[in-house]
C-alpha cells in the first residue's frame, strides 16, 4: 500500500484516524489514559499496512522486531559487564546485517563470485526484496547501538518497540527515525488541532510533490532512459537527466513530507529529511541537505566509529570513501549504485584536500552551484542507468554533441511535462526559501492551496495508474 493510492486515502487513513481519536475520547470520558490502546491500534494498523503489500514478508519483519527486542534486553541485563554487552551488540548487529545481506545482496554477491571464478560457485536464487528492509533494519540497529552507548533507555515493552519499528508513516521509505528521537513520544505525546492541521497540510504538500510533479517527471525521464543510448541526442540526454533529478527529489522528499505529516496527525514529530538540496554550493553541502536521516545514520554509526576525521587526513579520506561505498550499496545491490556512492565520496575527498578552499574563496558564487549541480546530475546517471556501460554511453551523449534533434521537446514530452518541470525547478530552490515559508505560514493561503492541491491529486490518481515510488526499491 502506498500513500498516494485511493485505498490509503479513502479507507485506510480515515479508518485509522477515526478509531485512533475515538479511543482518546472514550478513554478520556472514562477517566483513563488512552495512550496504550492508541499505541496498540497503531501497531495493528501498521502491521496491516505492511502486510497489504508484502504479506509473505511480515514474518521477516516480526523476526527483526524479536531480534532487536532480545538484543536490547540482553544489553540491559548485562549491566556493567562491558564484555557481555559488546558480545550481545555484535551478535545483534551481525544478525541484522545477515538478514539484510541475504535478501538484498545475495544475488549480487553470487554474480560477482561466479563471474570471478567462471563457475556457478553460488547459485543465483529468485529472491524478492522485501519492501523497506533497508529502512527498518537501520532503524532497529540504531536502537540497540544507542542502548549500548547509553544514549537511550531500554524498552521493556515488546509492543512499544514493535510500534517504533513498524509505525507505518516511516516504515517502508523512511525517514530513518532513531529510537532516542521518538522514545518519549511513544509513551506520551500531545494531540492538538494545530498539530493535526499542520500534519494535514504537510501531507497534502507531499502528496502534491509526488502526484503532480514526480509522476509527471517520471514519464519524461523513463521515455529517455528506455531509449538506445548509442543513438541518444545531447539535448535529450540533458533533458532526461534533469527530469530524473526532479523526479527523484520530488518523489522522495514528497514521501518524507507525507510521512512527517502523518506523524503529526497522530501526535508524533519526525526530524526533517530534505532541505532544498539542489541549491547546494558544494557536494559536502548537498549531503547535509539530501536524505538527512541516512546521512546522519552513516555519520553517527559508521563514519565516527571508523575514526571520523580524528586520525589524520589519509584516514579521513579513507573513512569518507568507505562511508559512501556503503551509502551506494545501501541504495542498491549493483555496481552502478556502488560507483554512484564512490563518485560522491571522491568529490567529498577532493573538497577536503583543496576544492573546498577554492569554492569558499570563489567570488562568483553561482559557479559553485553550477559545479555542484553538474556533479549531482552526473551522479544521477549512474544511479538511474541499469549498467555501467549504459551510464558511460549516456554521459558521453551529454558531453559529446551528436545527432540533430529531430523533434522539439514539446513534441517529445508534451507541454504538461515541460511546464511541470519549470515549476519543479522553481520550487526546488530558485524561489527564495523565505518567500515560500511566509506564503505557507499564511492562514488564508493555506486554506486555498490545501484543498486545491488535494483536488488535483485526486483527479490525477483517479485518471492515471502510473504511480511509481523510486525508494521502494531500497
């Protein structure tokens, strides 16, 4: 089930909200605390939400919950015995990674090994990737790691930890929520008309990003990336990657907006996951603005434990490359994702060595933005292409002019796609952020744009079945 589906918008979400708030009213009338019943209800609906799309993998999700609950209790009961705590943590993290590794990376590893040996050393299996496994595995691991570090308290209630891992707004595509950021909210949270209204507004904005912009960009991008790249025109190559850059941004930031909005409707506050990444003036800044929850996770649980920047320049560069190798691999089991991650890691290293100083001293600031966008766009080619040779052919088409354009862009993509792309570029950072915030904070403006956006989203969802979510692959 996806947020931008009719069954979610008209049945699942209204039913979940009605019962959730009814439980609050009924228990308040009886003079009791309804938080426990509300949590149980959210847990049941979250399990239903996940099993709707992946019924065969609900057992895997439950196993993940049991594993990390047991790991947390093991660390807790170890007390001051550091050796036992380390052993429990190591076993728990290894089992989490083994589950993730088998379902996501087994065939990738088998293909590499078989290619190296020239024999079928490992048989390739028909393994379907469970939706959201990368997100909920990292989220669950953050709980046991933080517990080991003493940054959070043990959760002795199984259903509360299960709610943290399975909570449907952020279960299948993030943001990755650390347990310590939400622990108090599971036990006690505030429900108010203001928070609910803010949640609805944020959800509708995310829905509009997804349905009105990302889906439209996807059609244009798929048109180009489905072509034979050896005959790709330079203009079309640039048009295709720009449309894809808009698609992936509005797809994922839209989903994050919907998740944050849904959380607020139920009284939860999630941290922001995107902050206008395409206005960045360096690759380093881009990663402070793009998929913030994942960047934070890798920084806190991989980069810093590796030594961060505390062990000299060479070790820092190596740590950055390791982190971005892992970042690429997290996104997908394929060489294109690994190269995408290392490509970004390489420029982060170069910015630390000398490029960052040049960017800081550069008086012509727009050149910094052009440089960053160029690196990001080239990186998206690796991310979107099926193979490295395809990516190489596409990049060649971008920078080596060839073949005249036989049709206008309007004839190829349609006027709706190009106009939407223009709005997408404007809202991705061309319009001043302060102006957009003032407009969104205006009560009259909100009363106008929320129902209008929702109306157009419903119309498009009812008339168009094309509704992909990129990050469901991860």
